[in-house]
C-alpha cells in the first residue's frame, strides 16, 4: 500500500470516527420503548460534539424544536406532549440523525424504596410473590406498559447518567421487574386504558437518608455527610446518606413523572421519631427536585414482621410515624398492610394487594375517579365511659367489619401505662368499644401495636385499619 493510499485510508477512518463522535448522545432514561408523560411539557436532554443548534422533531404533533448546544456540548429542550397514544418517534438532528422508536405518551410513575419495592414478580430465592406465574404468563408486548429499572450505582457525587433500559411488557421483562410497581401500573392501565411508564429505583435495605439530597439533610446534625468529601470507602452505600440519590435519582431528575410510589421504612425502624421528620423533608426534597410542589406521593406502610422479637413495638412505632405523616403532608396517601404481614419473612408475598391499594389511592386522588373506596378506615377520636373506651373512626362510610371474627388485636391501659389484652366489639357502624376486667379506669388504647400482629379490623371496602395508639 502506497503512502498516499495509507494517508487517504487514515483520513477516511478519522472522518468516520469523528462523525460517530458528533452523533447526539442521550441519557439511558431517554431511549426506545419509553413512555413520556402525556398532555404537558417534558424535558429532553443530552450532549453533542457539534456546535450551534440541534433540531428535535416529535412525530405525535409533527413539531420541530430547536435547542442550543452549549460550549461543553450539553443541550436541553422542552417539548409538548399530546393525549395518550403511540407508538411515535423522536428524531434528533445535529448534522447527524438519531431516532428513538416505539415511544408512547401516557402516565409515568417513579417507584422507589427498599427491598419490598425491589422484590421482582418472580420473587426472591425461597420467597414467593403470590400469583406471579399467572401475571408473567399474561404479559404481552401489545399491552403498553413499559418498565425501566435504574441500576445499583451509588456515588459520592451527583451522576449525570445511570444504567438501565426501557423494556416492553414481555414475560421475561415482567418477571424481573418490581412486583409492587408492576401491580400498581397494571391496575392503572386497566382503569385508565392509557400507556403506563414505570421507573423503578430501589435498593434492598436502604435508609431514607440515602435517597435524600445534602441540602435536605442539613437540619439533621446527627447525620454525618463527611463521607461525601473525604477519601474513605463507603462499605454500605444503601444506608449511607445521599449515596443513592447521587447515583440513582440525580440522573433521572429531569424526566417528568405524574407521581411517586414509595415502599420503605424498615431500615429506619430504630429511630421512628427521626423518620417522621425525615419523611416529611424527603417528600419536600423530591418535590423541589422534580419541580412540582404538588407531586403526588403514595406510600406503603411497612408490614408486620417479627424482627428481633414479635412482641416488641419498634416497627409499630415506625408504622405510627408513617401513619402520622399522612395528615402532616399534603397530597399523599398511605396503603395499609396490617393484614398481609408475615411473622417469619420480611417480604410479604401479597404484592398485588400493595400495588392495587397504591393504585386505588392514585386513581381517586390524582385522577379524580369517583366511586372507588380507596382509603383504609382511620382512628379519629375516643372517649372514656366508665370502664370502657369508645373509639370513633372516619373514612369508613359503609362502616367497620371484622368479617364476623372476634377482635383480638386491641390492648387497653390505665394511668399506670401498663397494657392488657382487651375485648372489643363494633358498635354503631363506625365505633368500637374496648375494655378489660383488669383495667377499671382506662386511659389509652392501642391496636396491633407490636412488631408482628395480625390486623383484624377493616372497612367494609375490605381495606385494613392501621395499627395505632391513642397515646400522644
């Protein structure tokens, strides 16, 4: 080969490489098969090695939007989305064209938390999900439910991208996806009949502070952030403040979500009072992050489990903190799980019930569908009458029921604070009277207030009452 031909070949190879480098680069969350939030403005972003402008064309409205490429190669653009539908295409043109295919417009939800959110439809080793084989077998690609799982990548500094890809509704993809998130999305799809996008960012055993920003944790001097600036190795990133936010949430913060579902709290059960405060700041933190002050949050109350001792009250106190937050934070709802706990397994098999209950809340509160009895009954007040305490409950328009079984989960205490097993019965639809021959001057009542308890009081809609205490 002559020197001239060698130089020509090298120039051609360089041109090909340079052309490849100039191609638009998109973050993992913007990819084939994704769902974008319908009827609004959503942000698209990425990088390019070119200078000047970049055109973005969306096929659902045949509109072309122009973005400026900054000196460091970054660009972003807001595009308008129409009513739910698809499939569509998005074309990016900075001189070279990149096209995304099989894009849908619909409802997009971020689903996050620890292992009970992470647990896939196929289950964990030795730990099943009820109904898993049926739901896996029924999954078909023509049903527009699309799923994205954020990879486990913790970081001391905010990451710009994450690992993950959008998958279609195939048996293989559904088997590996979060069970709670999928059942939630499936119920939304059946009720709304629009495409559903589910983004799962969860990590087993994670603490709430691992998902929060440094700014949100500043009011907590007891929570150290020194690891973010020193050279130390972080051995347990899932419980280390900010690490999961940096690696798994920051990269997807510019994606547009209808709302958030959250299943977490077990890792914080040792500090329930702190958790009650942290959870309020966490919701505020993510609402700031996602630029939506009214972003809906629907969360699952942690289920009963024995932990170190089934009769201790540590996780009941955490459940109480979650219970309290429902009235302290706007536009939230809590799915109660008192009837589906498991004494020996921290991962209840009834993920369909959890996902459905979260969906019922979303359908009524976020989508305004009337007629769905979506809420669990809730303790409202009490009065002492002689040797009994009469409890009143709201959010039970059709009344309360034990499904004709005796109520066994109530305890009653006198002024000494010592609780005794109590007898209880439903009176006047929404009231329960509680008493014990061992307590003649009662002062307080608690219900299912142990690490592990079996909830036995429900609304007529079949949704369980949360554990609670009348103590302040």
